C-alpha cells in the first residue's frame, strides 16, 4: 500500500516515502528502505517541515542500524 501511495504521488510526498521506508525496514528490506529514506531526505532538505525532518532522521537512524522503526504509541 505504501508503494502504491508513493507511485500515486510520484515519490514527491515525504510522508509517503517515510511510510514506505518504515514498511521496507519492517520487512527486512533495508536497501530499499535506505533508498526511500534518501528520497524523503532530499525532499525535506529545502522544506520548512522541521517536525517531519526530525522524524525522517529518526527513521533513517533506525534503518542505518538495520532495525525496523516503530513510532512510539502514547
């Protein structure tokens, strides 16, 4: 589903790419997760979405450690 969402948004929505990266990491597909997170980072490099950029870095750190990323539930 995340892949379809990225396709529909032409890989131009960082939130969708973060979701895709997390899904790939959960499935142990870390190479693809790194590709998706890199695309999200590029899109966020010029954006003023500081909260999303921070989340992107959190996801990236988890992927680089080859661990699935899971958002903390409140």
